[in-house]
């Protein structure tokens, strides 16, 4: 089962915060960290049909 629009929309706020925090750890620049998080969310959106809702996207998101 692929991740649907509703599933993806539900996970964005939490995932975005986690991505910004992770990027901020490495970059030490909040604006750059937010850009990286946005790019990662865009890439996840583009491959959403391959994602499985029951598996979570955190591990995949951290590798993009």
C-alpha cells in the first residue's frame, strides 16, 4: 500500500520539524536547515507512490 495524499499531509508537520533539527545539527544555519528540509520533503513527495504508510518515512527521509 503506497502512501496516499492524506497520509503524507498528516506526517509533514512532524517530519519537517525532525528534518530541520537534523539539518541544523550538521549545518548550524537555520535558514539552510529549513531549505534542506523543504528539499527533502519535495523529494519525498515525488516518490510518495513508492512509500509505504505502515513503514514510516523517517529512515528514508534521513538518507535523502
